[in-house]
C-alpha cells in the first residue's frame, strides 16, 4: 500500500462526498420553474445537468441503466463521450425532479458505502467501473468526480441566479485541478517565448496566485511569482471557473489584464482547460 496514494485518494473521496451533498442541497431547494432554465452548457438545462450527475453516479455505483438512442443531429454532441453523457440525460428527461434527486442521493450513498468498506489505496489501480468504460485509473476517476460535481453545481447556480458556495471544498478542488492547465495554455496555445512568464491571480472566495514560465525546450512550467511577469491575468474565483471550464467567453466576465496585450489575448482565447 502506498500511504501517500491512500491519503490523497481518501481526500478526493471526502471532497466528492461534500460536493455531492452541496449539489443535492441546491437541487432540493429549487423552484419547479428552475429545472427548465438553460445553463451555460450547450443543449442542457438544469434538469439535464442534474440528470447527468445522477447518471454518472448511478453508473459508477453499478446500478442498471436504461439503454436509449442518441439522435445523430444534436449539435452539442460531438464525440463518443458526449454521446454517452447525453444518453444519460435522455434516459431521464421524463422523470420528475424528485426522482432525479433521489437517484443521485442513493447512488452517492451506495458509492460512499463501497469506499467505506474498501478504500482505494493505489492511484494506478483499476476501478471496477468507470464512465462509459473509459480506461481511467483510480487517480483519474476519483480526482475527476469532485471536479465534475462542483463545476456542475456552479452551472446550476448561474442558471437559477443563486451564486454562492465558491468557498467550498469542491470549488477549491476545481481551482487546484484546473490551474496547472495554464502551463499548457501559456507554452503551447499562446506560444509564449522562452523566458516569458504568465502570472495568474485568482481572487477570493477561493484564491490562487501562480506563475508559469517557458523554458528553453518551449514547455511552460510552474515557477515562483516573478517581480515583472510578461502577462498578469487577475479574476475572481467564479470568473476563473467559467473561463477554465469553457462555459463563457472572456468577453462575458471581468478580467484585469496587465502586460503584453497580444499574448494576453491568446491566453484568454484558449483558457478552457476542463478535462
């Protein structure tokens, strides 16, 4: 048993459980009209987001799933994984909100009981079930679940006009998981030159202050925050989640830009890093 793996995976499970409880509390408090409000996700309203969460957790809990056909002409379905997630939404489109909430709750309880009986201890180990049978190890699966749940909670909050919970364990996990992607954006997408640095400042409720520099090999890596970065981007926690999650354009959120304007524009155009 790898002690560091076991502790890290247990942390993921704890954060996932907290994120599920947060989204369940939000869904239970919605008004009937809220369920049909559109979200930032193309083709999905609040019901679809909740159905997606219920589908994934139920699938991972080993619960039987209805097999449905996914229309080939849906513009927001552009990959096999997108078709898989859409099938879960379609299978639940005639269910009452209370049924979707109950399924999500029951599936989460079942998975939590499994983890309590046998906690994963090896990040490279193979889980018994993954979404759509994708070849993820425990590290990828357990690290992804709180990200998915917390991001979708925020999708629902924006859709129904109930901002908040941006200081949660789930959101902190999202920031931790998404900020490293800025290295790829800076070095590859923005094509910054060797020695140039990007500083990313995320202000509260969940803050971050990180920098990335391009090395002689053309790859960007985390570095100490320099005194004079090439570009500095400053935004609040919600704006970062919206941009890094590919939910909206940078023109739709408040971002303060300092430094090279052309490089900054290229970063902002490619800021979506959600896996």
